[in-house]
């Protein structure tokens, strides 16, 4: 006999519904587990409580949760963007989607996404956009499965802005981590500015 996937919960046990004020904490904590800084060290947008409250207060219609036994086990935070003079005029933007690890690969994100897409469609959205880190393979596979195409590659660059070093100040005792984002540039800039100043 085939053993049952322990992750697979009965569909009827999981309720997908619009997010409510009491879900804010559950969504925030689930996001904290999923969007960890070790995994996404240079995430250009950071997961924090304001992400949740901002989307919830401005666009509650596009904030959905999946609930199982009173616990938030999945969510979507999304919004719409209207841009006159562009091809599609009204865009849906899926900003965050997450499913608790013990519920992943059970079709839950798919159910959340389909519900969101239905709402977008009713509201006149003709193009949905989403973004993720280039190395987030699970998310890319998921979005492709939902019909998204990788239409453009966008490269984010980062540079750490250091404070000017006072001429009589002792050099810092810790060195910048080699290979960290922007380190080479910063050092180059400091050398260039001390050459200019001398
Ligand atoms: C991406 C994520 C939301 C997918 O949630 P999920 O509920 O596991 O996805 P589903 O079960 O609905 O998957 C639907 C399909 O997407 C694809 N998919 C989903 N997760 C995948 C993975 N880890 N590897 C490969 N394909 C995957 C599969 O085709 C899957 O269908 P299948 O299971 O029948 O093969 C989940 O992995 C997650 O929360 N990741 C961490 C947060 C994150 O990175 N969010 C995206 C950026 S905001």
C-alpha cells in the first residue's frame, strides 16, 4: 500500500479566506520563519511587521490566508497598480506568498494563488507580476507552474555607504567581510577620497 504523504492534509481542513485583523500576527510570524535573512541576505525588501500591516490596511481584498486548525499556514499579500499609457493599464502585483514548511507541496500556494487571480480578474487586472530572488528555485518553479514567464532579468546592485573616516581616528578593529556586497567599491572609494584629500 502507498504510504500517505504526511504533509498532505485533507483539503477540507484548510480554509482559504480573506485576511482579518486577528491574522496579522500569524502572517508576520510565518513570514519570519520563511523569509530568513540567512537565506535572503541581500533581499532588497525586508520582511517586517510593516509589510503586513501596510498591505492589509491598503489592500485587504488582496490579502488572503490559509488557515488550518486555527493556525495561519499560508498567505498572500498583493495589490494592484494602475498605470495609464501602459499596455495593460491595471496590473496585479503579488508581493509575498508563503506556505508553512509542513504544508508545502500540498497544492496550498496554488489554491491561494488561484483565489487571488480570480479576484484580480473580476477587478479588471490583465497582467499579474511577481518577483523573487534569482536563486529562489522553489519560488521560480512555483511561479512557472502558475503560468508566469521569466520576461526580464533585472540585476540589483548594492553598495554600502560608510561614514567618512576622521583623519585622527583609529582604524576600525574589525575589517569588512571580504566578498560582501559592495566591499570592493567602498574600499576603492575610500582610497580615492583619501588620495583626493591629501
Ligand atoms: C514557493 C512556495 C510558496 C510554494 O508553496 P507550496 O504550497 O509548496 O506550492 P504548491 O504545493 O502549491 O506547488 C504547486 C506547484 O508548484 C511547483 N513547486 C512548488 N514548490 C516547489 C519546489 N520546492 N520545487 C519544485 N517545484 C515546486 C510544483 O510544480 C508544484 O506542483 P506539484 O507539487 O504537483 O509538483 C513555498 O515553497 C514557500 O513558502 N517558499 C518560501 C517563501 C517564498 O520563497 N515565497 C516566494 C517569494 S515571495
